[in-house]
C-alpha cells in the first residue's frame, strides 16, 4: 500500500503539488508538536513490535513523533553509497 500510494501520487500529481502537500503536512505536524505538553509527550501505549524494528513494546507520544525520523534515516543509510 505504501508503494502504491506513493507511485499513484507521483504519477497523478505534479511535483509542485506534491511539494506543497508535503510542506502542509510537515507544518501541521510541527504546529501540533509545538503545543504538546510534557504530560502529552509522556503518554504511552503498546505497539506491535513485529511491524517495524523501531517499534518498542510500549512507546510514548514523543517516541511516535521521533519514529519517522528513525525510519527515514534507516532507509537513507540503506541506499547511500559509501564514497
């Protein structure tokens, strides 16, 4: 599904639209993170660890906000050639 969604969006939407959509989503997440309290960020819940190597059995909201960065860095390192 992740592949199909990305492929379809990249096929149907122009780059400028994709860029604007990305900026809007990141801005929204940033605004939301800015208003989270320490108590909010400390809330936790159980996660299915088999879904992703970065999932832990219990994760806080702060962990969930950090997850996409970890996931991206992992895949970037996979596809980066050492010079």
